[in-house]
C-alpha cells in the first residue's frame, strides 16, 4: 500500500469521525431543546386557593411558597402543607396538582369556639382545641368566655392544658338541650364553674362542675334539671353528676 493511499484513508476516516461528532452534537442540542420545552410545559402557571375566609390570599400564597415557574413534578407539597398549618386560622391544607400547570390548594379554616383572656379585659378568639386565632380584639363577639386560667399565648399557639376541661364543657354542652354556656372558668380551688343561660327563656344560672372528671356526664346532668330550676341566685352543683343539687350561693 502506498503512503498516498494510506493518507487518503486516514483523511476519510477523520472526516467520518468529525461528521459523527457533529451529528451527535446536533442531536444532543435538539434533545436539550426538547427537554427544555417539555420542562417548561409543566412549570407552575397558576396557584389557586379554595376555602379562604379569614386567611387572606396573600397570607396563604406567601406561606405555601409555591411560585409560577416551579416545576410541577418536584413541588414540596409536604413543606407547603406544614407551612400553611402554621397560620393561626388554618386547620388543614390539601395540595393538588392539576396538570399540566395549575396547583390547587384547599384550605379548611378553624372555627372560633370561645374567647380567652390574653391580658386583663383583653380577649382573643380560640377554637375548640384551644388554638389562639387572633390578637386582642377591640370588640369581642358574643361567644363563651374562658377565664381563671393562664393568659392566652400568641396566635397560632395553644392555651395551657388547664384550659382543656373548660373547652370540654363547651364541646359536650353543645349537644345538650335546654341551655347554652355563656362562660366557663376555674374558681380559687381550681374547680370548674359555668354560667349558663336556659333556653328559651334566657334565665341565667351558675353551675359548679367540680374537678375535671366526667365532664360529659355533668353537662348531661345540667340538661336534665335546668328546666325545673327557679331563678334564685343559688348554684346548681353537678360535681356528682348522678346527684345534682341546688345549694346556697358561695360566700
């Protein structure tokens, strides 16, 4: 084989090699473009919220942390759910992907159940779990009032455990006929007391429920006898729920 023939073959092989490299480069470039186009097709375009009443859209949007341009496939739904649950009014948050480009977040808000003192004569809203929902209110609504317990903490936190029995009174009384609870508190001994309003005549009575035990049975005892009570300023004592008695007002 002559040198000239070998050089020709080498040149030909080099051209083929360069052609292959160029072809692969073009394919890779095309593939990267396709990937970029496909990825962009699944970027977040809209974040929709449902169930917002007390929570503003801006609050929820900031907390969720999901933004237009985020890739739908790698959204941190758990992180968004946890961040939203830190908002005082949020009970639950469900994150849904609506392909290709929409995220829908359904919020279930907490429901105010009572008022609690955060400072003397300053009331905040709390829910049935004792979660503090607001800062001090200028005009507290007509809800049962909790007192004789530690001051309420900041919004998003919970009342002290000593509030548990007071909240139980509200919860169990809600299903009882014949009366509504206007206030619940702990007296000097730490026992539970309640101010109740008989329905439908609106007569007001005070009930002594004693310690934290058997709250459901005690509210049932109130319901069983309240219709027979005569307004007198006496106290309905249901600390022994199967033996309710009316006793003289405390001195």
